[in-house]
C-alpha cells in the first residue's frame, strides 16, 4: 500500500471536476478524475520494487565481501487497484488488484485515460504499458557512496530496485467487465525522469544478520537517483531537485 504522506502532486481544481470519455466504446468509456499523486525518492510504495541480486558474506570471512557492480534487466508492469468500498478516504486500505491480463481491453482504456489526464505542466512522463529496461550499479559510488555494495561479514545482502510510481484516482463506468462499473480505481504507473527516457527510481539494500530474521537497521542502506521531488502544501505545488 502506498502512504498518504508520499511526496505528491495534486492537480488544479479544474481537474477535480473533469471527466474523460474514451474515443471509442471499447473498454471503460467513462473515467471521472478525482486526484493524482507522484511517489518520489522519499516515498514508500512497494508496488514495483524487485530484488535483483543477493550475496551472503559468512561470519568466518576474513573481511567484508563485495557485490560486483553490473547491469541488470528489469521489467515493470503498471497496475490498477479497485476499491472494495468506493470510499476515497479509505481506498488505500481496501483495494484489490485488477486482473489486467483477463480484462485487457478495460485495462488499456484505463491506462490510456490516466495518461491523457496527467498534467502537461509537470516534468515527468508516465509509462502506461509494460517496460523492460536496464539499471546499473557500475559507478554507483558517485551517488550512493563507496560502501553501498559492501556486504558486512556475517550478513545476507539483498539488492533491490525501487521504481518510483504515479497514482491517479478515478471513478469508472462503461466497462466491458460490468462488475467494476461505478468503482473507484487507482491507476498506478512508473514514470521517466524529467526530460529523459530513463526509468525513475532508486537502489535499496536489505541487510539481515545470518541465522536471524531481524533486519539490521544500522546496516540497511538506501540511496537516491537524480529526479524531481514534488509535494503539495496548502494547495501550493513545491518542486525541488534531488541528487
């Protein structure tokens, strides 16, 4: 579940009353916008996070171990959640994952509608389809520090990649899957870094002492990639660069 405290972008009041009708009758033809948000470096949304490498450094090792820098191929698939209560204030605690594979026509319409309604004045481009790309830990020390890939002896180290996410909430109707007509949906998509075709996200490491299930908080490290943080305070959009 994504947190309400995420750095977010809430659109202007004019968008709150807007409604998008699909160009054709195929898929969900009515998409009534409610609000939108973007998760940035300080957010905590796990929808697209995935483990990409692992190294165990035994307690008997004479020194700490080192994860070899390399390039990884990852695939990120946008997601749609459907509220079970249609209560916007509690949607994040009561949603279920929409089956995009079996309801592909409706899913395509919903992703397309969300992309069309995404504000043109914000700097990041949402990705409304599956994306396969590469992420690299080569030269990572410039951003994350020289010890980010160092594995302390006696610990298991899992390297993860955490793509940032955008969210759009809307009421939908005119869907081929009639069971979702009138439902509140949350369209969740990854996005590119501003002005690029580079997937926005960050590397995260989970470090656990061997023979225990307790994460070593002191050894767990996260880092940020270049991006744009967005937040709203009192209806005012605040934007800042993050390194």
